[in-house]
């Protein structure tokens, strides 16, 4: 939560991990989803980020993680 510059690198590492597990293959994160992830306060730190990526892999279908595939709290924060 205190090292926001690390979020992008952590996301990329988590994408590789979940891509290896299959069957979904994600190549990138949509800009609006990335903005929501970067703006989030991350009270649960890296474990919470991992859970968010796992959630997005479970609910999504395409090669891009979109804002709609993030947990509800991310969509609600951007709607305000």
C-alpha cells in the first residue's frame, strides 16, 4: 500500500502466474481497470492484490482484464 510504484510489476507477475494455470490467458489490463487498481488504498497489501487478480481471472473471459471484471468495490469507487 505504501509502494504504489510496485503495483504494476506485481500485477504483471500475478498475470504470468495465473496465465500458467490456464485456461484463461490475459495479455493486459484495460486502462480504466489499471487506474482503479492504482487508485485503491490496498489495506490488505499484496495478498489482497492477489485475490483481486484471481477474482478477475475467474469472472472474465477475454485477453484483457476490464473494470467490469474487478470486484464490486473497484467499480463502485469509480462510479462516485
